[in-house]
């Protein structure tokens, strides 16, 4: 219990407090102050993931998508934070899901076709940041910037920095770029950006229930997308996660200190890559911590906006994000587990957050 409790605290420090709307405001104010700154009902039973990289697409599959069979699955995880409980039976209709996160090259095609400008590239509206010095309201996004040395006590303000000029084209800031990262997931895209891409692609963002059903890959009530064993007990790292101490002292034993090209790790049982780790993925739903207690049992759409609520930051409406990222490690972040929930404000862009799309059966 102590370990779980400690993990929960660390997880909050790592991700849960990233209510970036407020976080951006806080940062802006800090900057101002410092002048710096399958149809049909069935039960899944545990089985080994069967798909491997390179698995041929189904003949009738839309390009780059895999069929997620509908049915009933057990949603949630009774060993994680209270918002992942209770574990409850949910039925979802079958649907198509992108086998990978949306890549930089795919997002670039969208931008080239539409001229879309992401939220992080726009000048923040002063009315959204009351009290902020207008000179601090500049386009930018949040970048993971680890302290030079490990600290015994630190929080997200020590490793997240609002970087002017950071956006999907320059995910680490103005000096960075995405040349050579064409097959990496696009990052620094907020929920609103993901929605725009999905609409252009003729797709949509997954509901949280669809996302978890897909992430489980047909395994029943397993703690990990690949089964029961923690990642460090496997012969090979099963996902792009964090190894070493956090936030300083990363070892990148899985080969990637930051994002990895999509498909670098084995697919889950439905042929989906990176449903654990690499980048967080936006879901369509608003976030409420108690939603599982009263969610409809079929195709739950998430709570209405009026019921969106985060006890960490009351008054800030957030959207669900899932899957964890390259910053997750079991010692402090369970976000890469299929039952784990996370949330952030829909205008927040982060260097470890992207998305993938789904499509309903026709
Ligand atoms: Ca890694």
C-alpha cells in the first residue's frame, strides 16, 4: 500500500497536476513576475497478443487502421488510482483504429492541405489569461526540461518549461525541428488540434472506452497491454518508457530517450502499436474522476462538459488522455497501463502528447 500511495503522489507530480490551462497561466504569471519566465456481446479471455509488426492489414481495412472487435470488456483497474475504479463491464461497438499514433509526416500533410495553425503557434488570447503581462502572451508550448541533477524533492515546475516558439514543427523549441522524425508521433498538438486533424481525415478521436478496449488487445483484466508481467521482467522492453531515475538520470535502455518512430515496439493483440508509452493520446471524452461509478454500460461517451471535473484543479475542464509516454516508469507513473487515466486541458500542447484516430463501422 505504501508503494502504491507513494506512486500515486509521484504520478500526480509527474502528470496529474498538469492542468495546463491553469499551468500556462501560472507559467505566464511566473514569466511576468520574473521577466523570464465485433458487434455482438462476448467476453474476452486472456490470451497472448497475436499480431506482430508487419502483420498484413485486413483486406477491407481503411489504410493504416485495424479492426477492433466490439463486445464487452472489463474497464478500469482496481489497483490504480480511484478514478480507475470500479472495474466495470462496458460494451462497445466494433470500430476501426489507427494502428499507430499520427506521425509528423501525416500531420504535415494535413497542415499543407488545410493551412491549419495549431494552438501552440497562435498568440494566446489575453482574455484567457487575466492578469498576465501581454508581453508574456507569446506562442509556445511545454517542453520537458529535466534538472541537471536528480533532486529528492521536486515537482513538475522543475521539469516542465513553457518554451516560446515550441510547437509541432519545433517540439523542443525554436532551435529544434522534425527533420528525420517524419515517422515519429506528432507532439505539441492539443486536443483542439487533434480534433481538427481527425475531422480532416474523415475520422474522429476515440472515446475513452474505445481507447481502453483497444489498448487491452483482447486480454481480460491484465495490468499491462502485453499481459501480467511488469516491463522490467520481460526479456525486451515492450514499449518506449523511461528507465533510470526521474526526472534526471534517464538511461534510455529501450533505445529511446524521447519519442520513438511509430511501430518500434511489438503490437498488442489487435495489431496496435504504442498503446503503452511513446506519447500520451487524446481521447474525445471530458474527464470526471467518478465517471465509472455511473457511466452507461454501452458505448459510454464520457460525461457532459457540465460534469467535467478534476479535483486537482476544480474549475478547470479537462479532456482525457491515455497511454503514458516515454516519460513513464512503473516506479512513479502507471499511465502506460491500459486502465490508467490522465487528463489535461484541451488547449494544452506538450512534447510527450499526440493522438490517434478511429472510425466507426459503416
Ligand atoms: Ca525510452
